[in-house]
């Protein structure tokens, strides 16, 4: 048996799936979730999450930024080269992700650059949920 709490039409719904002997779903039951589970599901669904992706002006880092931002996560795109970082930011903005991506220059081997990024995150968002 498997159970989930999902948001459906603005309400948390408890879904229970019974499995048959051959591991295929045999029954699907839906009912309104307990108020505590409802509150938890709503909090998770509405809480903003913040990510930093290092070296994200090209390649895999750039695509990770795109994917996280497309999921509604606020992403700090970072690069050593400011020009390349802003160019990457503009590409993501042209894809309609301007509300979810910001740029901050970062050289991971420079302690003052790392400290500046930490100060930026703390002052702008107050926390960090994902570090790539």
C-alpha cells in the first residue's frame, strides 16, 4: 500500500493506493487529508525555495539553473566572469525565467568572493535551501 498527500483544487487530499499481488494498483481511494497534513502540504507548496548553482554560466550548471527556475525555485546563477554570467542570465530571462533567476559573481577559490555571496544570500533571501 502507498499513500500520498497531494494538493488538488487548493485542498490537500489523502490518496491511498492498494497494491494487488502482482504489484499493480488494485484500488485507489481519495479522502480529505487530516487538517495537520493539509497544513503541512500547503506550507510545502507555498514556501519559496532558494538555490545557488556554482559555475552556472554554461553547460550542466546552466541547465540546472534553467530546470530549477522552471520549477519555481529562486536561483542564484554564479560565474567567475561577470560578463559571461550576465549573458547567461539574459538567456534565462529571454526564456521567461526572469522572476526566478538572479546573478552574483563568484570565484569559489577566493574567500572574499565566497563571503560576498554569503552576505548577498543572507540579506536578500535569509536562507539557502539548495547548493549545487
